[in-house]
């Protein structure tokens, strides 16, 4: 029995460590939401799942240490639903970020982002006027566009240097006009009108050199936010899948150890009675 309790205690400790990884992923998404992604409700399911696993694993650890069968049973019971919730979250994360990606541009290092490449629930959420007002305000306050400027030995970068940069989705979609509009480069966030296909892309008329406006009302900016969210969520989802596999393995081993504990508990009185009955009596001289 002691071996089983030690095993359950070890599994709960490892589960506690995994909960820190999940919480870390949620906190990382939260920091992204506060700086660049700017969609702040998506990280909360992950934070809740991580905190729940942490609390339940501590309860299971206490149950193993103090041989409290109820706490160990509660740990396994609740962990089943937490694993189911984590599976649901991973499926949801992949489903809402399934479609859409940046398009390569000839002789450019960055990608262009188009809203029509995206679809589904997340796109509807981002393009909703009330949500977009908050998201665009967050992007503006984060000053992500003003941070795109670079200098080399005190000299601002040229257009050729800028065009070879690997811009983030938000930098590409929100901080410059679409390449097809034919704007003339002055610096990273200042572009003069030129000849281009302005009639085919409404974003060409939405661009403004006003540093408080830029392309924050462009469809390309909304697509850039979706592209940024996809990259962030996919990184976290890979970690979550690894954590999920480990959790399932720990859960199966924990169930087997708990069942072994119950068998030992049920057989102990019978075993003690047999030992008492068969123990040879002492001969007193």
C-alpha cells in the first residue's frame, strides 16, 4: 500500500508541475493580449484549466501523503473532467485558427494578410465593430507600429532594407499600406500616394499617415490580428497536446494505483486475521 501511495503522490507532484506549464501558457497568451494580439478573453479558459489542475493535484498529493482515500478519489474524479476540458480547448483552438495565413509578396521578405482568407467564429469576433474598436485601440496603445522603425549607424533604413524584413502579421497588416496600393515609402509608417491598384482594394483609401490612424481600420489589419492569434495559439496548443498526453498517462497510472490501494485495504483485515490465527504460540518455560 505504501508503494501505491508513494506512486500516487509522485504522479500528483508531476501533475502539479504540468499545471504550471499550462498556467504559463495562459499567462503568456495574456501578455500577448496586452501587447500585440489584443484579444483578451481567449487566454482565460487555459488559465482556469491550469489553476484547476494545480488545486486538484495538491488535493491528490495530500490524499496520498495522509492516505485519505476520499481525496485521492476526488482527484481522479475531477481530473477526468479537467482532461476532457483540455481536450475540448485544444480542439477549439485548432478549429477557430484553422483557416487563413499570410500571402507571400514578390521580392519582399514580409507577408500580406487578407481578411477574405479567414473565416469562422474568430473572424466574426474580430470584425465585430464593438470588439474591433477595443482591439484597434489596444494596438494603438501598444505602440507596435512606432517600434517598427530601425536605424543603422544613425541612418534610417532604406525601402530595400525595409522590404526584406520579416514583419509580424500586425506590423504588416496595420502599420503600412498594402503593397499593391503602390504607396511610396518615406519611412516605416509614412507613405506617400503613388500609382497602384487602389480601385481593387478598399484598404488603399483607408490608409492614413496620421500616426493615430495608419491602417487600423483596414481589413488587412484585422487579418493581421487573426494571423497573430493563429501563431500564438498554435504555439501554445503544441505544448498543451504534450501536456495532455502526459496527463492521460499519469491518470491511467493513478487509477491503477488507486485500485490497487482499494484491493489492499479490502484484504488487510482478512490478512491480519490469518496472520493472527496461524502465528505459532510462544512456549513459556
